[in-house]
């Protein structure tokens, strides 16, 4: 599955889930910070659960230490999936 | 030490009769029922009408019901533009019988079917019994005493009584208090049915000879209580006064009330003494009145113990005849209903009461609502009873303005 997953697919997955958690779809973009869209640690744990299940990767809390924006989240997942 | 008086300045409710405290009062007083097919669901309740999608996602149904009633109560108190006091002086004390049982059941299904990795990271904050108090505290910046009260079907009244004491003793200027319950789930239904508590006929008829158990319901009731001097100083509209509170334990049986309602009678006596009101000055009783054989008999005997020769002169009615038994939320919803009944000087009816049972011979307000008859034109006074499994009894004494 991972070999056919594109960065666009991953970005869509991340955005869809953040919106389903209550983030404003008009504000969610690659450049939006997690703070801007009111995404907190509980949202990230939920997002991690979805992504791990969907892409068969493992993420842990340390992976999110440097994460500031939605784009950072997408890039992290793309790197893990393609790596 | 002189205790501060405590007034009610806002109310809110979500019940099987619809959204809103006034909807509950008006529809119950008109004799409407919120019971369908042996259950009392809040069928009209749409969480996102009352809160953001994010708040709704982070709340079990029981907490969603509390948020809706709480938001209504704060707006009713005129607090929608912000708190009138420093948030550190405003508490939030809510009750529940069970807490987030829908969340527990859903996550248990996940655990069994998909494994431990599939349970929700939100499960703990959704299921915890204090979730509703936490949610209202967070939503409105309530930073005084904030916790929840658990005492089965007496939880709502215990929460309100606890809030009363906090204000009386100066621990808070105001407390947002009440209770919520959302127990219409497969496990909860099965458990209450197994113990024989649920009405097989699906009819809630408190104090009627044919009563055969309670009809389970869901809902929430929230009141804003304020120190009377502070509320008057800010020009608040005052709906009523919370005059007294009594709380006792049966120490008799884990589920059955004492056969003569000994603990319930003492709760009423303590509440009246706390209020400084003589039994013959009580104009109305909002009964616990569950429609079970044991409760309605024990409560009737308890009322006779407390009121003696005047017991059959006082109108006694049960909100549960119209909305079923909301378990931990019952006392809070019934306190809301009692505030409005006193305001309108009306005793709402015990719906479905038709057939007298032996020794159950009080005035249960059968048929339709009736104006309250008060002596000397003074504001009417009511008791509201709640009795819970475990032998927990709580009575509130309320007075109209």
C-alpha cells in the first residue's frame, strides 16, 4: 500500500481528519500552525492512530516534537511512508 | 456565623419533552409525555445546535446534554456576555449516576473486536464521571471548586445541595450545578432490566396501584446559584431561593429503600430544619416517585411521617410520570421543574395516575395541573426528593420569589 501512496493522498488524509476533529476547513492549509487551527495533543494522538492504521507505520510522541504546521505533519508522514 | 442566602438566577434543561427548561415546564404542566416505546429519549436533541463540532466530539452524550443545559442556564442568568464574578469565585458541581457509559461500551466493543490499539485516545476524558463538570468549567472559565458528585439517582440533588453549602460558606459567589445522564445504551438497558427495575409495560405511573417499574430516560438539568446579596447587587432576575438541603443514608439495603422510608423522611426533615420552615408551610412536593412498587410506597410513608395530619393536603407529583427516570440527572431536572412550578404557582400532574393503591392515599395531582393554594399570600415553598440506590437520600427545599 505504501508504495502507491502519494504525498497528495497523505495530505488529503491529514486534512480530512483534522477537519473531522473540528478544525475550520477554510483555515486548514499546509502553512497553518496547529495552534491556528486549535489542534492539541489529543487531536494529534487521534490523528496518529488513524495514520498508523492506514499507512502501516509507527509514530511516537518524539516524532511530533518539532511539528508546528499542518505541512510539517504531512511531511513527517510522507517521509515515514516512503522511507 | 450567618450563612448567606442562595438564589437561583438561571436554569436550563434538555429532557425527553424537548430542549429547554421552559419546554419541560410547559409541556409537563400541559400533561404531555416524553415517553415513546417504553423509553424516554431526548429525540430532538442535536448536539451541534448547542456547541461546536469539536466540543461535541470531545464529549460523551451525557456531557453533551450537560453542556446544552449549562449554556442555556448561563444565558438565562444573563451571563452570556461573560461571568459577573471573577472566575475563581464561580464553581461547577454536577452529578451523574453512571458517567460516560456509551463511551465505555463503544470502546469495549473496539477492544474486543479490533484489539487494544483500536480504543480511542479520547476514551478516558469522555467516560470519566467528572467529564461534564470539566466541560462546563472549560467552556465558561469556571475556576472555583469544580468536581462531580456520584450518588446514583440522588446525584443531581446532592450536587445542588453541595453547591448551596459552598455559597453559604463563602467558598464561591456562584456555582453552576445540576446533573446529566445518558443511559439509553445496550449494556445499561440490559443491566437495569436484569435487576427488575424497568417497567415491563413501558408505562411510568408513579403511585398508581398498577405501577411496575421505572421507564429509563436521559437528559440534563443545570441551575445557576448565586449568593443572594451578590445577585441583588448586580440586578439579577431572581427565579427562586434555595432555602435548604437535607442528605441522609438508609444503611438498610443496597437497592431497596427502607420499607417505611426512614432515610427519606429524615432527608426531608433535615432539609426543612435547614430552611427554617415548618412542615405545614410546604405547598408542594416534587416526589422522587419512580413508579416502582418499593419507592412509591416508602416515599408515601415517609411523607406521612414528615407531614403527619397535613400530609394529604399537600399536592405531591412526579416529573417521572412525564419524562421517565433520568437516574443521576433526575434530581437536577426536577429542581428545574420545581423552580418554574413555584414561579407559576402550579402543581403539575402525575400523568397516568388512575388507580389508588392501598395506603397510597396522598394527593398525587392526578389528571391535570392545578393552581397551588398558599396560605396568607406568601411565596410558595416546595420540597424536591431524590433517593438513590445505595440508600442515598437528598431533599432540596425551594421557595418562589
